[in-house]
C-alpha cells in the first residue's frame, strides 16, 4: 500500500478553496451538486483507507479472529509505520462509525417526529398546522413529500410572500436537497477536514431554493422580503437536515444575493478563474483519493491472498 493509503485521509484539504469560493462564485445548483459529490467521494475513500489500516492493525492484536498469516511480516511490510498507524486506525474507524451512526439515527428520529405530528392529516402537498409559532419546512417523503407551515407563519406574510415561501419549500423537495445535506453531514462526521463543505452546501442549498422561488414568483425582492420576515419570526430549525426557509446560511447574505441579478447558469466554471482553478483542484484531489484508495485496497487484497495458506 505504501504511503498511498494515507493520502485519502488528508486530500479533503484540496476541496477547501472551492468550498469557500463556490458559495459566491458558482450558481447555487452547480455548487450544491459539485460539493456534495466531492464530499461524498472523499469521505468514502478516507473511511475505506481507515478500514484497510484497521485490518493490518487488528491482525497484530493477540486473540483476534483473523487468520494468523495476516500478521506475518510480509503483510505488515505493506503498511508504513504498521505498529502505530494500524493500531491508531482501530479507535479512529470506530469513532467514525459511531459518529455517522448517531447522525443517521438523529435524522431518522427527526423525520419520524415530524411525520408523527402530521399523523391523521390528509396527505396533501401543503399541510397547514394551527400553531401560533411561525415556522415552515420541507418534509421529504417516499413519493413527493410535503410542505409544512404554521398559521403563525402565514399570518405574518403577504399573499405574494406566501407564494414565495411555498415555492422555496417546493424547490427543496424537487431538488432533493435533504439528500445533499445528509451526504455532506455524514461526510463531515467521517472526516473533519470536510466540515467546510458541509457549511458551504447548507448555504448553497438554501440559495438554490431561493433562486427557484424567485423564478417561480417573478420577483427577487419579494423572495428577499419573505426570507427576511421569516428569519425574524421563526425559531431555529429543529434539524439542519430538514430544509426550511430560515435554514442554514447567513440570512443577510441570502437577501443580498437576491437583490443582485440572477447568477449565470453554467455547469462548470471557466478554468482560468479563481473558482475554476479551485474546482479543478478539488476534482484532482477527489480523483487522486479514489485512485489511492483503490490501489491500497487491491494491494492489501493481493498481499493477504498471497499470505493466506490455501
């Protein structure tokens, strides 16, 4: 495996520049998708390499259930600093699995609580709850999901601002933004170096919905007013993985972006720009991480196969 096995653990650093620049210099749709894919691939690669390190480290422990041949010097020689790295990977991988498991469990619990609150109500695309507390969020479902809004929120908005709010939440459902949010959330749990991407996607997903709402309503100022009003009234969202009109990202930045012209739609930034170079750097780091993890996995497999008696 050589030193290649360690590369996926640190290559997420190559995505930091694009995480910072994508928020303001890429269309929100492009930024959300790009950062989600990069975060997901980098997280899988780093977790895979931790697993490879753990195999070598576990094989050295007395009483382990693995074949004795897996602890032979030939196997340990495939991993640099095997005594330190192999054993350190054991608690590290366990921490990753526990952290991701807790995050997924909290997401499921939040979804179930939200669904339980709507039990017995008609399965319409919009559900209005008689609650004086102002809130609105998009609740994903197996089919199309639904928009949940309180009467307290509706009474605080004008009719046109209500249209903007509904368009914003429908954009979250149509774009499956909860999947992007969950991907980067778990990725950040798997590798702390990916936390800037989680923060960026939480913002760009809201900006994506803002732009979709502005196109649906036909007024960027109206959406900006709806966002500002809702942010002043609504409490913090219960979970960052249920998209809401007052969701992540500094609201003043979102409002300011809506008061500017709509961003140009493009699938990939020009190369000879700051964001273009950052995007290509992230793509190179992601590709290198994938190649390194595959190389390490194949090398360890062949080494263990050769060491294991037939």
